[in-house]
C-alpha cells in the first residue's frame, strides 16, 4: 500500500477525582469477558499482592482493549479461559509483563460508558484507547510518552508509524506526544454490492448514483433474501461526537456537497462551518428520507448497534453496504457460507465494489476520504509501571507478535503456509483450526502499518477479503474527494469544549432533528427554522471557535 498523503465531552468531575486514586490501586481488575474468567483471574495472583505487581518482580498491567480487536464475528463472547491464560503466560514469558485485558461492549456508546464507569470506580486501568487525548492530557490523567519513544528500544515502533504521518495527530503544540496512533488516512466507506445479485439482475458494478439507485430498487422488488426481509442498503450510525449521520455522510455527501464530509470556508464571511450548513446538504437529507420511506434502508438503521449491522450482513440479507468496510470484509467467509449455492468459481468474493468510486448527482465522487484522527492508546498518570506498558506495546508492534496476538500461538493457531515458497519472508500465513477459542483479547497493535504486511489465503487458495482490502483498497484515494479543509488539521477539542459552552447540547439537538428529517417526522420545509434553533443553542459560538482555531493553525 502506498504511503498516506498526510498524516465527547470532558470526563465528569467525579470521575477525575476518583481517578486520582485510580490506576494502580488495590482493586483487582474486572473480568475480561467470560463468565468463568473472573474467579479464575483472581486466583492467578492479581489480588492479594502489591497493586499492579504479580509476585515479587513481575509488573501487572491492565488494558481496556477498546482498539476494535473484538470486531470480528465470533469474538463477542471473548476467549475460552484456557486460551486467554495460555496467551497471557506467553506474553509474560516474552516480555516479563503480566497483562490483564478488559473486554469492552461492542456498541460504541456502551463501550465508552463502561470505560467511564471503570475509571470513576477507581479500577486499575493502565492504558486504553480514546478518540481525544487532549481532554485527558489537560487534566493530568495521562502521561506524555516522549521519554519512552526516544529510548532505543522504541525506535522500531516510531519508524513503523512515521511514514504514515500519524504521530502528528498524537502531538500537542508543545511537542508532547500523548498516545500511540491507531489510525491513518483511509477509504473506509465504499459502497459494496452483492456480486451474485448484480448478476441476477444483469447489472454491472454501478459507477454513477443513478445506476446505484436503480440497483437498490430492483433488489427491493426482487427480494432475493425472501419474505420481504432483503435489506437493499445497510448504513451505520455515527458516534455522538462526530454525528449520527457521519457514516452516511462519508459514503454519500460528496455527491451533494462540494466539500464532502468536512468543514468548509464560507466565502461570504470567511468563517469555518460544518458540513450540514453547506449548499446541497438538504438534498442529501431528501435522498435519505426517500430511501427510508421506500424501505431501501431499514427503519432501525440509525439505532442498530454494530453486532446487528454485522449480523444482517453475515446472514446474507444485505444487497449493498455503505457501513465501515470491515463489517463486510471481516465476515465475508461466514456470509459466503450462509448463502446457499454461492458459486465461488464465478465470484471471487460475495461482495464487490467499484474501485474508481461512484459519481453522485452533482457530478463529484460521493465518498469522502477519512483522514487520520487523534485516536490513540494512552497511559494513565496513575499507572505504577508505564515502562511495562510501553514494553508490551513495543513487543506487540512487531509483526510476528502482532500475528500471535491476533490468532494465538504459532504452531497451534497459525503457521507459515507450508505450500508457499518463501512463506516466512512473504509473511504468508494460514490458520490452524480446532483449538480452544481465542478471541484476539491481547491484540493492542491492531493498525494498518502491521495489517498490510500479512498475506492470508483461504482454503480455496484465494486471498482473504479483509486482508485483500487492507493491502489493496484502503488507499484508493482516487475514489474519494478531500474532506473540506480538514487535511492536516488537529482541532483542539479541549478548547472546543471550553469555548463552545453548549457544544454537547448543540450536537445532541442537531442529531435528533436530522434523524427526524430522515424519517419524515419533521418536514424539510422547516429547515430554516431548524438552523435558527441551532443558532439559539450556540451555533455561532461553534462557528467562531472553529474559525479561530483554523486561522491560528494556518498562521502558525
């Protein structure tokens, strides 16, 4: 894969106060996910010893692994106890660090709520993933990582990420680095089509919105899944911070709004404004409303959690997906098995996509490129052994260790492909079935720089779809437009919260009303009234603060 071109609210006061006595206290870590694991973990020695220490010399660290490692189908229940313990012991042997993992819920809101509750309750949490390190850095809840990253043993980690331009998103204006990166620039919201259903309809992969829309309505009429249960188009709800329509905006907004899913400069006043104030946004809402009324998108699409989205795809009911790409790619093999009579000789994968993208109604590409964000792995300021966390992280970001964390022990869960010449040099691996369930509990190095190095094939000798997509398609920038003014921009989220007092209220109200426009409970005839309501809540403060930050960054 080619190099990348460039690199919600503050925690409650009560949480901050309790956290001051948090990570590294005498409270044993919570269960990682299985019913058996809690009593078993407590008997392994994490309680009854000095906090954060196993035995006399072995540090114990606790990681809330909300990296996305559990997003694969079948990982929801966590690992078998024996597989978890086996991996934990292997990591201890390799690093001298005992690692405990807390498994998050799959729903994004529940995941965040659990983290906040754990922190507020004083549980030992040494590291976790977060979209906004700024709010934690400001309150002294996390530590800067410069001294660890400057050490000789961290140079491989630094060099792994440096070409992708992601370190700058982890760095404040004073040069302090606050987290290990998670993301790079990507093309994550392509429209994916059922290969066999396109064939049934005698259609090629759509390249324009009209062709795409024609496919959706023909699938609706054909109902290939049966009993009226076919879902022509699967979307996905966004986050509370980015907006409930954020995913749909990434997939389609460029076809209606020139600046796509990104903030833009209004030339009439020189101000930075959000995508939902741009010309053409109401046309985007009209299209979503039309699809909603016609049953093209599921009536509950914007309330579904990730498991439900993935489940609908996996059972074979979805004709086209514009959700996060891995909802399709990670489950492709399972979906294929669930489709009776799928002809693998005729279709490489059950889903396909137009690598050149889709042209929208306005003549532009519909999908917006997603730029690397500030999500990263942070270390608590109350962690007793930050050097142990970094040692584990550095070990994890070596390719072979990453592969082991992902699949389980080499020789038991995976091996270099015995049928492939130079398999080790080419990182060509095959999985070994039949062992206890290992659900990627310790996979903290989930990231494109490592994921693209592996080449994996299925039993038919075909590259697995997820692996193919990571290597070949996540950098298909020719299929996207740029995200307004946001390339290379790192918004100061702490300042946003401080200088936009009603930011949460504004975002909540905006999301509630946008969904009403989509489902038809509010008429688009009231759009101007809606905007006036937003200004009354604090939209002008929002515009002024983003404009101030943008001008400051550009001047610097």
